C-alpha cells in the first residue's frame, strides 16, 4: 500500500507491505480485524470509555479460540456472530479478578458492586451492547464488501438505527433505563428552591417528585399528605396521598 505524501523538501511517502503483515498476523486476525475495528469504535460506531484499539487487538489475539465466530460477523444474518461479539465485549472489560460471566449485565453488576469504578468505566448493559453490535455488524458488512462496485446491503434501520424524518438515529437501547418501581423510589435531591423550571430541578427532569431531603421548600413538585376524619369523632385518621403534577 502506498501511503503518505511528498512536500517540497520532505517526503512522507512510504510503501507498507500489507501482504507481509497479513502473513505475519495470520488468517484469523486478518478476517476479524474489520469486526474488531467496528465493535471497538470507528467513524460510524461509538467506542468504549478508555478501551482503545490496543486493548481490543490484544483481546482478539489472546482469545482466538473463543472468538472464532467473529470471522462470520460480516454475514447479513442478524444473529450470526453476535454471541462472539458479546463474548468479545465481556473479555475487553473483564479483569483477571472477575469470575467467568456469561452476560455483560452480570459483569456490570459485579464491577459496580466490588470496585470503585466510575459509571462510564463500567461495561454497557446487555441490551445497549446488542444495539451497538448491530450497528457494528452493518459497518463490517460495508468494509468487507468494499471491493464490490455496487454491493447490496440491508436496510440500516434493521441494524441498530431508526429513521427520524430524513435522518438515521441510533437506537441506544430498547428497554427502560430502570424498572418503574426503582425510579419511583429513587431521588436526586435537587438544589432548586421553587422546582418550576425543569432545567434547574433535577427531580423534574426525570419525572420524580421532590422529597424532604431536597433543598426546595413548599414547592409544587411534591407529595402532600392530607388528614381526613374517617369516623367523625376523631378516633381514626385516614391518610390520603395526593400527587400533584405541575407538568
């Protein structure tokens, strides 16, 4: 491959012996490099926080027997090579201290509960990685058919994108970020005083009500407790919770 360019006084031209490189690294790595490149992040697919090409390549080198399915990752079939892609994702994040995990969700749980890693450094969820791998599969298909003048590719909306008007938008996940039961008991302890503007109130932004631990006082985004005289003689008090929705 002829690369670089020549200037007036300095030339950066060089010839890279691609054939010799291919012979050196072997047929497995040659056939899986497009998949590795797309899964670990390229111009059309996202990458992983603090996991670069060197980590991805070394993972591919060390676990060739476990990742044989990546040689067929460029197949248009939706599921071909996806299990190997998931395994590849687990191996890139897994350290020697982590026990064997079959899913990214399991590895994410272990690392979040046994380490002090920031959230950005944790593995993605199983669902989020699946959407990412579908986009990486489409990009791999493009790379592996680049020698064909008019290659026939599937609809990108079937590979981790959705159409919004004339644009394609990434499908980041097909599931809720958390169960509704968890979101209902989770609070962010907002710092706003009135809780009218969503840009200022963190609770409003995610659809939560403010609680006593928040900095606000007598704001409209709260749960009010009312007392009703149940039997007329004051002996029994019924507590009625009224949810106030200002949006």
